[in-house]
């Protein structure tokens, strides 16, 4: 393995710091030779009394197991031959860089323009070769081939920002901009045996674009009353023709109560602020071309003595595919007490995910396939979050602080349907084959929590060792007689509470951190014995 790296960082400024430029670039070249990992197991299992080499030209001079002069393909292979006769090498080149130009206007210093250009490029080639005489190539007449991968991500961001204070009371910060990203990836490979009579090849290319127009307004009055509004108008090439664009607003208001006159007598309160946030986020991580009609090969067809490669639709087309959206609300309290010895925040959140993206069952016909990738489903999460940091000890040489973090989470799958598709009330997941074929472990159901175990209620085993369960009436029956009506919610695998505690110590130039974390209010399913334990 060899690796060469280099980087460049430049940060010049011009016109009395009105124009600032930051340039960063890092490149890397890597060369790898891959060993056959199967040689480890072969070395353990190989007969140690046999020689590594015995001069047999059929196998390049290496020892190999034979029966009546014929190579035994299922026998343990010579590990040294596996390492020496197989040649698999790869080289790659990576380049990551960006240039940022920030200009503060001479005639209006409160206005500045910022341009950011970035790229992330990578290319690599992997070659493989092993001769006919090798343990891997003796049966398949050797192998030679290559694979190349090229990918890049290009970025352009530009925004204008205006910030101004009026009468030392009013602060405005207004920003508007544009963002453009292009993602591209291509893969090509070709392989053949050394006789040239078993060629295989593959070519794959994919790309996507993400474009955004965005703006933000910040206002505060003496840092006591705070207001922020932002809006992103974002477009993704991954969605349907009429649904590529989505609007994602956000608003936040805050009130610093500690600056009010009626709080002046409470000297132990350094800072106290309440806030409310609402925002809409979007998810477009679904892969490319899910909204388009695509084709794939379906084997070969014989016609008039000629073979034709058959092609046809690869999936159900969904031109209505659109953004998955999350509607997030948060009410919070930020505080700093006792000369900043105690700081923290307390929050209540409400998150609703709508138009969830995923595979959805549809009838055949009229559809060509039994599933379609679409927007179906609504999920809701609510809970509380608390974090507190206590700076307990602070002396010249020694400090000690600790942080407590806790959160509750209550979720519910609201619906499997939307304005186009009317879905089932539930679906089962996580199939269990043994013991006694109990079916699926979990059920995701409308109106219920995510993570529910929906199983038989275990009642022990009979004299033959077969399962016994409780039916819906509470009677003990053999598992073979159980039906879906006898199943019920027997637990949930998602914690209702998570928490952590971190202790930080410093003494002169030494520091120590000790962290603990935990979870409560959930069940662990023991697959080994097929029952739930708290």
C-alpha cells in the first residue's frame, strides 16, 4: 500500500480587507495490492505436512490436491499459491477543494457578497489477473479484467448579506442566495477468462442535481426580542416532473426574559430565554431515476435462429414522486445561573413526517409490478429534551464539570395512506424462521408505536419440547394451533428514555473525560429462546 498526499491553503486579502479569498485543496494518490482473504482460512485448514511447492508445472510449481491426476476443486487450496498467483491491484486519485470569495462593498460596508465554489472528485481503477495454473484459475481457465469508477460533486453557492444596527437598539440581518449542486458517478468493468470465451461487462452511470433559492431575515431589539424567518425554494432532479420543487419555510421567535426590568432583582439568574421554532425540512435521499420509466434486460429470446437480448420496464413508473417533508415544532427554555456555573436548556418537540418515501404494495394488474416507490405514510414523534452543564469546581490548576443529557421519545405511525394511495392498516416485518416458525417479530400499525413486537405470548414447552402459547382467550395451546388472532403486542424495542452523563476533569496540562450513557423503557427480544425480556 502506498499513499501520497498534498494540500494547499491560501488566504490573501485585498483592498484593506474588503476582499478576502480562501483557497483550499487537498489531493491524494493511493496504490493498493489486495491479497486473497480466503488464504487465511486455507492456511488454517491446509495439511501442514504437505509442501508449499512440489514442481508440478500444472499448478505453476505449487502443490495442489489431486485425485488420479485431476485437480480436486473442493479441496483446501494452497494458501501460498493463492497469495502469489493472484494479482489484484488498484490505484485511485482524489481531489477535494474549494475557493471562497467574500467582498464587502466599499460604498456600502454593511453589504457583502460571498461566492463559494467547491468540488470533490475521485477516480479509480482496479485490475485483476490470475493464470490458469492458479488454484482459482485452474477450473475457470484463469481470469483477467478491470473496473473503473469515476465520481464527482460540484458545488456553487452565492449569497448577498446586509447587516445593520439602528439607534443601538434595532439589529437587522438580511440574506438571500442561490445554491447549485451536481452529483455524478459512473462505473465500468469487463472480465474474461484467459481463453477469451466467457466475457462479461457492465456500464453504469448516474447523476442528479440539487438547486436552491434561499433567504433569511434576522431581527432583534436590544437582543431581548428576537425573530428569524427563512425560506428555501429547493428543486431536485430525483422527483416527478411536476413535483421537483418544494418550499421549506422556518420561523423562530425568542424572548430574553432576564433583560426585563422585573428580573433585575434576581441576581442568581444570568440569562433566561424562551423560544419557539417551527420549520419544514425535506428529504430527497431516494436514489436517482425512481420517478422515470427505466428498462432492464430480461435474458435472451430465440427467433429465426438468432438470439436477441430482451428488454422491458424495470419497475412501476411514478411521475407523482415528491419531497418527503418534516414539520418540526420546538418550545424551549435556555438558562444560565449562578454566575454561569449552571447552564442548559429544556425543550419540547413535535415532529410530523409526511409523504414518507418507500416501497408500497399495489395490485397487478393494472400495474406491471407488485410494488411502487411512492410517498405514503405519516409518522409523528413527540418528546422532551434536557441538558444541564454544571461547572462545579474552577481553581487555578484544577477544574471539574459535568453534563447531564436526557430525552424522552413517543412516536406513532399515523397513517399508511395519502391522497392517492389507500394502504393497509399495518404490515409485518422481521421474519423469524425458528423455532416452530412463529412468523414475523414486529408489526408497524396505524395508531401504534414504531418498534412494537407483535407475537404469540410464550407459555413454555410441552413434554416433547414444542412451544406452548396463550391464545386470545388466555388458554394454553400448542404453537402449531396458533393463528394471527392469538398474537398481541408483547413489547417494544425502542427506548422511551435515553440519557447520558459526562464528567470532565483538568489538572494543569492533563485532562480526563468519563462518559456514561443509558436507555430505559424498552424490551430486548432474545432470538435464541424466542421470547421477550425487559
